[in-house]
């Protein structure tokens, strides 16, 4: 029996991928489009049983697309919006355009799926496949082939978890770069250990190319309020970010310098000799290196959570420096099992990642001096959720499309990379967009 077919139209490519995977896992066939006209052409060709449409599309309003689909195909339509919010808009959309449901971004993906299933029951779910999902292979440490830059971390870590809700404060940390060969130990794969290579991912995961779309991937989880994993791979290096209800909460890496002990060396908390001794004791007693460091008096118990939180932050932030690689998105519940979780808003995570990890030449490629920016009609995040410096807040009223990026840099009186990083960070958050 053929699976029911759903049309999904949204110009956010990463959100489109995430929703497509969500519906496919529930037994639907999905056809997707980023523009209204192409979505209409697909609908006429594929004859879907239901449509999920963003309201604000690049070439037409979702309202008008919904009206056409209902007239020509007589199918139920669900609208998504990041702009027209409030009960009145929902009532008007249902009365005027006959839409079945109306969801405001961010929305809960589980509730959207439930609404779809109520209107059009799903088909047979995909049969379980051999697990080839993203695996960071934590029993193998690898060294990065490309030199990483030092990373400055703020001295504040907010964490939550079982019986935990705290803001831990310390001095800002500079996570330096260890020279090759100075690591305390690099574990190698035991004989017979399977080696995973990039390829089609089975089960509920979707793969894509990582370019400059990390902010969009984080935002896709946020807009759908999804719990799952974002795995990223470049060569042999693998890192995974865990999300819970749209919030990035934890991360793991198989990069040797990302391990907890090596991270403490990088930030100057312990030295390499102390780490070697601690790891030797940990191996002999089958305990965690962090617990041994506490026993040795090199780390206080009260500091352990703080530095674990900083380690997780450093893994996530480091990904903003990647300009190539592959990624997978999957809906797993791994984050729920973590004892501690970061409490960081994705908007501030993205802004800081762009400002600190995007190099000047990359920023110039992404945002030209002659570009003119205007406030977005459909921002993924409200501006008031961002932690802005005073000069950034003062510059915002001038970003109205009348001035070029170069002119905004001159007006600010700040270095070009600093201002360009701030402005592109707002573009990455879809708070600003280029003026056509």
C-alpha cells in the first residue's frame, strides 16, 4: 500500500530537511519545495493528500498557495508562520482560506505531526535498518589534520540536569592549541574494530553537506523544538551536538584535544605531565580521569561541573570554524540521558560562534562591503533574545537598507571584522537580510 504523500514548502532548507525526515519516519512520502510556484507545480504533478506551507515564501504568500491547492486539489492545508502570530491570525486563516491548522514558529514538531496524522493517517513506517547512524566512536581518539585556532570562552556556564540548575562563574578561559605529539595519549582502534566511512545513513537520519549552514541547522532544531542529534564529520574527526526541545545541551567529539583531560591542559588548569599521571591512574582503577584529578587535588569537586560545561561549549563553538564536511540530523533521545546539560539560547550560541570563529576572509565572502541590509520580515529569533553590546544596540537603527556594510563599519568606529561578524551573525539568525 502506497504511503500518503505530503507537500512541504518552506524556504528554510534545513527546516525543510528536518520536517521531511519527521514525516518520512512516520510513514509518509514527502515532496518538498523552497518556493510557492515550484510547490504548486509539484502539487499538480504529484497530487499530495495534504500540504504543510510556510506563509512567507520568496515568490508568493502561503495563503495564496493554500487557496489554490484547496480549489484545485481539495486537500487539507496546514500553515506555518514566523510572522503572523496571535489567535486572530489563526482564526482569519481558517475562516478566509479554509486551512486546517495554524502553527507559529517555533512550534513543537510532535504536535505538528499529530495534526498531520489526524487529517491524513500515516502509512507503513520504514522497517528498521542496520544501525549506521552517526557514531563518534569514543574508544578512538584522532588528531586533527588542520591546525585549530585558540578559542576564548566566557567565564559563565549555565547548566541544568537532574536536581541541578546553576550558573557557574569563573574567569574567561583561553583554550589554546596543543602541538602535535604533546597529547597524553592517542588511543587507536583495537584489532577488528569496525571503521565507519561516510555513506548513506540508514534509519531516521538525513545527511547533507556542511558549508556555511551550521547556524541554519541549529535554527532548524530550534524552530521545530526537536530532540535529536546533529552529527558533523570532516575527515576522521567526528563531533555530535545533542538537542533537547530545540536547545543545544551537550556535545561529544573523537578529537583528542577535545577530551576532558586534554581540554584542562589547553585551558591551563593542569599540565601535560599531571594529565599523564592521572590517566595512568584512571586506567589502572577503571575510573574517569576527572574523578582521579579530583582525588589528586588538581581539580575541586565544585570545579568539575564547570569545566565539563566549558568543554562542551568548546566542542560546539569549534564547529563554527568548519567550512566543509558532512552532517546528519536524526531524532534520538540521547540528550535526555546526560547528567548535566548546557543552558544556552541558540541565538546567542550562533551569534558568538559567528563573531569568534568566522575569519575575516570568510566574512567578506559571505557579506560584501557593498551589501545593504534590512530587518527580516520573518526572523527566526526576536532581537530581544540576543545579548548585545552597547555599540551593537546603537548601530541597529542605522541598519535600514540605506547604508552599505562598509558605511555601517565606518559609522560604528569599530574594526571591520568585528562589525562584519556582528552583522553577518544577524543575517545567520535571519534577523537581518540583504536588500534586494
